[in-house]
């Protein structure tokens, strides 16, 4: 039997990736824990399902404005910050100046902003939310570009704790509803930005007297195409709520806002996958840019292991989604029907994010734009048809198919840049198994828990090689020399040629 574990040659780059992933995992573990705690907490703390829907819609409006205000600069900060030939002071100053200019434009558009349905009354909170989020992202990405990864990890823990405390203050103590939800996130971002600014001594990198216009133009050429790409990504992931809010009023006696609240609750479990993907991508960006030798083989090996882990996690979520949703307030339990296909959409969202790293490495941001726009257009069409044919859950099918489309387009496009082997049969078989598992869950067939559990086991067995290839690199980082006997035993037992 062939050994598909990580190659020994060039092991340092895999070890470095594993180490960075663990650091970012520490940073994001608390965020993942916050997600697990806060979503059920919100179902009890918010006044009703409709208030939840309004809060999530406002948050998604802010997420739409953020790439416009920042001009996509978060992507340029880390890409140009990692280039050894660039002045980090000029990179950070250019990024900060871009955000301030973008925010000034947003304020000039205030009369138009408050005319957006649902925004009036929340406009001030929305604008502050956008600014604080842009500044926190700027600081975090710049710290990453300096490879101060442990500082990023500490910041993640502190920001999570601060946000949780603000949730308690604004939602439980002061009972502020949607305003409190936005304020908690704003205050968490402010606390994080201040922490990074002072501990990372970022004031040393602010000097508006040395603006490098040539570098600024180059950064903007890279980042501006990211704006429509990020908006397209937003359309695929967030437009579902707006379609549901507009088209599902009266279905089963619920308002459109109530259905939006249920849909947002349905993201509870898929968000765990997105968090895992973000943990990995934060570390992967550093390796993808800095490791220049044999990139095709490096990318291929990492994707095989990464995709195996994600498929196994998705299989587990599909198996357990209904029991886990019982922890929510009873009026939110029906959100389980959104979970299966949102989970599979999350898997392919992580894959498209991985493929985007190729565009970052080769500075081909326009390719990111074209592929995401294709997915966004397809998603809007399928959202409309999905709701007409299947009701509110139809938007989850649309999200899944749209992300599959983007992944396929990027997989085809990537072959023009590097020799990347994605093993399409491996991806297709896993997707097929997950679709069957989701179908059994949604159909509520007799003993569905048994059948989905068996399918989950099949997915894990089918992906064991890829998972172990990642595990054999991570275990030594966790256990040190004590991991050697375990790694040697499993390699010999499962992978030695018979």
C-alpha cells in the first residue's frame, strides 16, 4: 500500500505550516468556543426570532460595506507586507490612509445609507461597526505580515473574552436588542485594535510624510479587484437572508424576518467549519507566499490533507446536527433544516478560499473577481428558483451549488499557473457521500441517525490517509519526542507496503 504521508524531503515547510496553524488555532479556538456558546445564548437573550433576524441583517449590511470602505486593502497588507523588498512602514501607512479615505466617502454617502430599508435608526451603529472592523483587520493583517503569530494568538483570546463580556452587558444587563448586538461587536473590535496597536508598537509604522505613491498604486491595483470579488462572495454567503426576508413572508405563518432569524441560526454549526478554514488559511497564507520551491507539489499535498479533514468534519456535523440544535430555544429548533446544505457550502467555501491563495501568490486578483462573480450571479438566480420550488431551505441548495461552481472554475484556472493535482475523484466521491447523508437527514427516514452515522464512518475511513498525513506533522508539534512511537506505529500498521 502506497504511503501518502507528507514527504520527508522539505519537511520543514510542512512543520512550519503546522506550527503556524496551531498558533492561529489557539487564537481562534476561543472564537469557535464563543460561537458555540453565544449562538444558543443569543436565542435566549434576544427578544424574539424577529430581533435576531434584524441583528443578522444589519451585520450582513456592514459586511457588504467593509470591502468598499477598506478598498480590499486587507488582502494587500499581508501580501505586500510579506515581500522583503517593501518598507513595512510604507505598507501600513498606505493601508491606514486608504481606510480613512474610504470611510470619509462612506460618511459623505450618509443620506443614501439611511434610505436603505431596515438601516434607518441603526445608521450610526452601522458606520462605527464598519470603521472598527476595518481598523482591526488592518492591525491583525499587518501583525501577521510581520510574522508575530503568537501576538495574533493572544489577541484572539482577549478579543473573544471582551466580546463575550460586552454581549452580556448590552444584551442581558441593558437589554438593548439589535443595538446591543452591534455595540458588543464594535467594542470587541476596539479592544482588539488598541491591544495590537500598543503591544505591536504600530505607531512606529505610521508616517503620512513618506507616502510611497508607486507602492500605493501597486497595492491598489492588487486590492481593488478584490472588492467586487469580496462582494460576490458576500452575495453567495449573505444574500440568502435578504432573499428569505423578501420572499418568505407568510410561509408557515412566519414573517420574512423570522425566517431570516432561523436561517442565521442555521449557520451555527457550519460556522465551525468556516472557523477551522479561517484558522488554516491564516497560517497557509504565510506558507503559500514564502515557500517558493516546488509549489505545485506543496499545494497538492496540503490540499489533499486539508480537504480530507474538512470532509470528515462535515460528515460529523451532518450526523449530529439535529441533536445539537436542541440546545437552542425551542422556537429556533426548526433552523436544523438549513444546516445540511449550509455545511456542504461551508466546505466548498473553504476550498475556494484555498484556491484563492494561488491568486494571492501570483498577484492575479482579477481571476478571483471573475470566478466569484460567476458564482454570485448563479447564486442569485438559484436563490430565487430555490425558494419558489423548495421554500426557505432552497437558498441553502443555491449556496452549495454556487460554491461548487466557483471551486470548479478556480480548479480549472489554477492549472495555468502551477501543476496542481486536486484529485477530482476524491473530491467528487466525498461530495456524493455527503449529499446522500444530507438527503437522509432532511427526509427524516426511520433510523436516520443510524444511517447517517454509518455514512459518517465511511467518510472518515475513506479520508483517513489524508487526515493522518496532517496528523503525523501536527502530533510532534504537540507532543514532542513522545509522538515518535505513535507516529511510527501508525505508519507501519496502516501504510507500509505489504
